C-alpha cells in the first residue's frame, strides 16, 4: 500500500502532482532546492486549491485538510521513509541522474518505488544509477495534473512486474486516474505524437506561413482542437518542448524531432511561454 509520497520539485508539474496526491488523502512531502522555491510551491498548490473551491469542486474544509497533509522542505533526507518518490525536477538528464543516485541510496524501504515524471529521458538510465533498478519506472502526468486524467506508466527493461502492478493500482485506484502503459522510448506515447506536431507549427510560424494567432485559430476552428499548437507550446513550456525534441532526435535521428532555430533562440532569450510571461504570446 502506498500511503507516504514524496515529490522532488514543486514547479508546474511537481505542484500539480503534489495536489493530486494530497487530495487523495496521502501524506506528501515536497522537496525544493531553496526555501524560496519551497514557498513558491506552497503558493502554487494553495492557489490551485482555492480555484477549485471557488468553482465548487471542493470545500473549504477539503482545502484545509489537503494542505495539512503536505510538508514543503529543502531536505532530501525527509524522503527516506516514503513508499513512493516522484521526481519532477527540470528536464535535464544530469540533474535527474544525480537525484536518482542520491534518493536511491537514502530510501529506507526495500520496496519503495522511485519514479520519474520525465517526458523523454530513458528510464533504464535512471534505474541503473539508483541502485534499485527493479523499483524504478516512469510515471508521466499531464498538465494540469489535478485536471488531466491520463497518466503514462513506463517500465524499463529492469522494472519488476510487482512495481508495475503497484503503480497501476496507485494511479487507477488511489488517484482515480487513467493509466496507459508505454515502452521506454523517448517521447513515450503522447509526446511521440504531439511534439512533432508542435515543432511543425513552430517551423510554419518561423517560415512566415501565417501569424501565431492564425495558425492556432486554424487548428482550433478547422480541426476541433481545444487549443492551438503555439498556445499549447507556451502552456507546456518552450524549454520543455525543446528538451523533449532533443532527446527524441538523439534517440531516433528523425529530422522532424529536431528543434527549429527559432525555438532555440526563444529558449536562450528566456521566452519560455506562460511560466516566464512571454512566448509566442504575452501573458
């Protein structure tokens, strides 16, 4: 039974995963790199809960009880007694490998699961450095995690069947979400389809085919998509899309996965989308 959860990283995805776990009644610890970042994570969770309350989805008591289940800290050591730790740090392989090495060594329970919310980094690499490869797998939530029902579960070649079974039960029964299984290949299921589409839209804008607004309007009104590709790119984060594209290109060498020059320039300029206040649109 998974009752104690740890989340590494309290950014856009980490705060959402934290909220999902705490709302499901789980004792949840969030680890951030600085006290300021930890307080920012608390503010994200509190804001999201307040918004859910204002919409009548939860009560004031639900908000209070959910926040009481969460501890925000800067100490990795507070994860040692967890049944499950979900890593939701920056989409950089060196950072994730270092975290898996550290956390794999400090977890006290032999059957504790160490999972990554990575969009593209090979799970087998993370398992190899953790010292507990059988208990390592991918668990990929989608933004915003409290709303989106899909969770990709990604076992590696070394993930044990018991770990996979426990995570299927955790996602489907404890969290009440819909899991699908993907193989340990860069991009998994959703991003393997989505990212080439987003990169194609960026190339179209870069080449001057149409304005950002008209590209998005074309896909919303012409194809029935709820959001256009450039607005969706801003929501996901241009740095995240670039990192996924690079990872997929490194693995498959398909030109459609390679980030276009405009995306590189925007990331270098700090124009990351909604989280930075400016991307293809201003926020």
